[in-house]
């Protein structure tokens, strides 16, 4: 496993995983390597600014070698959730990209895929309040 910001953007593989560093050393990492990709890059948005990670990931995508990116984090962490916001931002910036991006959180030792719509909705506090109140 490598630190994302210490990797040369030309030195990545076709499929990569941005792994929330909170998961380093946990059993789930082996499952991620087997089921998603063995190319893990640790990221911690508690210590690294969001914009630096966005720029790095865009640099990697621009080299056209990486075709699949997965983000895997713990659930309910305010820092880790930003990694999922990062993928949504990248999709917004690159509207027409052939890079497949998926998001997962680890709950109870299991991977749970998170739809992009849920990530987008989680940033919209007014809409979430309306849903909670049963409004449209």
C-alpha cells in the first residue's frame, strides 16, 4: 500500500483503490485487494487537504492509464466522507469520462456500495431536512 500523494501520477495501474487510512491493518483490506483491486493508495483527509487529493486524482486520470477508481472508507467519519465527495466532484469536473468510479464504506466488517445519488444527497442538508419532514 502506498500513500496517494507520494505516488508519481504516471506510476499507477488500470484499477486503483483510494483507501481511507483508518482501514490500514484491518482484515477488510485483504478483501478489498481480492475483490476490487490490489492497487491500494492510502488517503487521510484529516491530514491532507481535499484540494490536493482532487488534483492528484485528476492528474492520474489525465494520464489515461487508470480506468477504474474505488473509494473505500469507514462509515460516519467526517473526514472519510470527503473522499466520497471527491469522487462526485471529479465526475462533475470530467462530465464525459470513461473512468468508472465506485464508492464503498465498511460497516460491520463488510463492504457496502454507496450510490452516487446518496453521496450527492448527503451534501444537500435542506433536501435531507425536507425528506425527513416528509416534504417534497
